[in-house]
C-alpha cells in the first residue's frame, strides 16, 4: 500500500479499494480495521474514512528508506531468477 502511494503524485489520494485490487475479503477487512488505523496513527498516511480515500501523511517520507530496501530486494530476487 505504501509503495502504491509512493508511485502516485505526492498530493494524490487513492480509494482504499484500489490499494488491494487482488485482495480477498479478509485482506480488505485487515486493511480497514488494522493497517490503515495504525498507519494513520503514525502519520504515514492520511485516511479519510468518510470518502474512503488514503493519501501520504506528514511522516510518509520516513518510510522511504524501507520502501527502497523492499524494492531493492524484490529486484534482486527477480534478477536472480532470470535465466542466464
């Protein structure tokens, strides 16, 4: 979810349903009742519950080093699995 927000314009808001496009009911419930409240409390995201929108929060940039690391590891994993 944070990676998706990172790929959007810094002031863009995304509908929560667009964050987990291939998610099942359990994942959507976990997003709304667990993940989003925690991320909003940490100011990593701004969550407008009434309009069902999520955007970058005031502390979003604090997550960027972790997102870079995840992206780097995913890239390394993909590269290692390519045929020579």
